[in-house]
C-alpha cells in the first residue's frame, strides 16, 4: 500500500554545462524502483521512487523550471549526514497537471527564512 507523499522543501537542483540536471535530497529508507519524476512546469514536481514512496519537491525555483520541464531524465542524489547514500537516474514525464492538491501544500518555512536558504547564502 502506498504511503502518503512526503513533502521535501530543502533540496538542491544543479545544472551542468550540458544542461543536465541533478537533484540532491534527503535519503529515504527504501531503494528506488524505476523512479519517475513528473512535472507540469509549475511550483512543484513529484518523484515516484517506489510504489510505496513518493516525494513532493515543493516550490521549485523559477530559474530551474524551464530546464526541469525540458529534461528527459534527471540524476537524483540522496544524501545523509553530508554523504551521498545513493544516486540514480529518474525518467522525467511532462504532464498538464500534477495529481496533487495545491491548497494542501504548505511552505515548511516562512518566506523570510526560505529566502536565506539559497546556495548563495548558505555559508554567510
């Protein structure tokens, strides 16, 4: 039976010189099984890791959205204690609308705190 989707508000999206994307997020217990990331070009993306595990990537930075929407696949790096626990590729599927209730997605940080959590500000 599928668990409730986990909301992930702290993750990083990296783009290399070949416009390939990597998403770094907190490691989960289960190994992924044919992972797929679905995205509609908006604020959120949904990563299906296994039939029992899905992760909502919330409030995607506007500059990353066009790259994510065009991506055929992304590299996912799951980390724990600043170490990469596993990495894998997830196929990307573009959809018209994500199967989520946008009203139920609440920011886990207030706007002021969220603005400070940016790679340009992490080490200040």
